[in-house]
C-alpha cells in the first residue's frame, strides 16, 4: 500500500492561517486535489477537515473510500464512500488493503497527517506551496518527535506563483 499526503502550505510552511479562511488556495491546488483523490480512489482525512468539506466538496462522491478519523462513534454521513473510524494508521491501512486499495492520499489536517507520519506509513508528500506568508497559523505536524529525510522527485510550476514539490520519504533502515 502506497500512502501519499497532498497538502497546500504557505511559503513559511503553515497549512492554515489564523483566520482559518482558505482564500489563499489557488485553483491549481483545487484541481490537483480533485485529480489525486480520484486517481487514488482512497482518501483519508481528519474530522475537522471533513466538517469543512462536507457535503459538496468531498472529493469522492459515489465510488472509492473516504476514511474520516474521529472518536465520535455516532458520526454519520450521507456520502456512501465515507467510513468513520478511530482506528490507528496501521489498522486503517489494513482495512483499505482488504477493500482492494493499493494507494491512498491523506488530504489533512495536521492531526490526520501526524497519525500516519508518526508510524512511518507515508511514502510520498505533495506540497503545493502558495505565495503567502502567515504570521501565525497551523503547522503541518503535531506531536511528531522524529525527523524524516526526503528525496525530491519533482518540482512543478503550477502557475505564475505556485509550485508543487513532490518528495518521497526515505525509509529508515
Ligand atoms: N492546507 C491544506 O491543504 C489543508 C488541508 C486540510 C485541512 N487544512 C486545515 O487544517 C485544519 C484542520 O486540521 P486539524 O489538525 O485541526 O484537524 P484534522 O486532522 O482535520 O481533524 C482532527 C480531528 O480528527 C479526529 N482525529 C484525528 N486524529 C485522530 C486519531 N488518530 N484517532 C481518532 N480521531 C482522530 C479528531 O476528531 P474528533 O474530535 O471527532 O474525535 C480530531 O479532532 C483546518 O484549519 C483546515 O483548514 C489545511
């Protein structure tokens, strides 16, 4: 199972501004978001991100699997692809493999990404770096102690001011 992260970041590495308004995201980030989710067919996110996207902006609407991390056992969705779970990253990976998935993408937020980074289950990261600096905001990772080393795979200019950086995470030996 190959797991990727697809995430927009400010030029100083934050994933959200303190206003928590996503008016800094380019159309190209949005196009890439839809495209990678539809290609991977399995999408993982935290409940806060789900609450922002549901119902109209969830990337999978009919087919595939949308995994939403939450401790809320009463959570329900009208979207047939959604599975709510409080399972750990390894169990989620096994569940997706049983459903026949060979790849998945994590689309945020910080807690969901950290859950998978913490146990070394992320293979690729796609950063879409937008041309903004935030004085304060949300870092990408939370409560992750170890460092990961990355191999740059590609740099793609998405528009006049936005670049996508694709890194592979080096596996620790
Ligand atoms: N820049 C980008 O591309 C991008 C993308 C997505 C989101 N964002 C931003 O990121 C922010 C949200 O990030 P976030 O870190 O606060 O929230 P998040 O990861 O989206 O969701 C956090 C919630 O998910 C559940 N959760 C997370 N890890 C869990 C685990 N291991 N087990 C069980 N439940 C778990 C908990 O929900 P319960 O409380 O229900 O248990 C938790 O409160 C927003 O500001 C959003 O705008 C940015």
